[in-house]
C-alpha cells in the first residue's frame, strides 16, 4: 500500500495572507456581516485545500484534497499508461481542466500523468513521483 500527502503551501500562504487583511478590515471597520462571511469562506477554502493525498492499494488509485473531497477513485485496470511529468505554470494549483487533461495539484510542478482507456489524461501533483510510480508498478503486476 502507498499513501502520500502533499501539503498545499502556496494555497495556505495565500489564504493566510488574505485572511490577515480581512481581520485587519474587521478591526478597522468593525464586524460587518460581509467581512465575517468572507473570512469564514477564506478559512473554509484553506481547510478544504490544505493538502492532497494519493493512495494506491487493492488495485485502485485514489486521490483527493483534505478529507478525500474533490478527488476520485479509479481501478488500475482503467489506466493504460503513466509517466512522471513536469507541469507548467499554466496548469496551476488546485483542480483544473487544462489544455491536456485534468489537473489535481496541491503544490509545485512535479506530477504523474495517468492516461486512461478513453484517452482521458489526469495529472496528479506530487512531490514523490518515484514513490507513486513504484507503487503503480507494484500494483499493476
């Protein structure tokens, strides 16, 4: 079994920065409902996207942010090929549909690209490309 969680440092930094300015606005203007709702929204985004976990076990691969949300579980039999890739800045972070498939990324540019039987491409961001590929190799045998 393989399980690896990558922290979303860029998302956490950005949400902390926005939250600090929101708190400053609450301090200067007062506790206006709109500001408090916005602060709650920023905290919710930080909680939901603080990291991404990829798990390979029982001939499936599963990934998702935070509590397994916004992810997917696939049987390894649906995967035709996989390879280590480097995302560009255009792929971004978070959940994306890019010019070459779906992107699930928490932080950084390293990823493993899965090609499915229907030619769908999915890029899973990870800072452990070698470990994820080794786990896929071991399960696919």
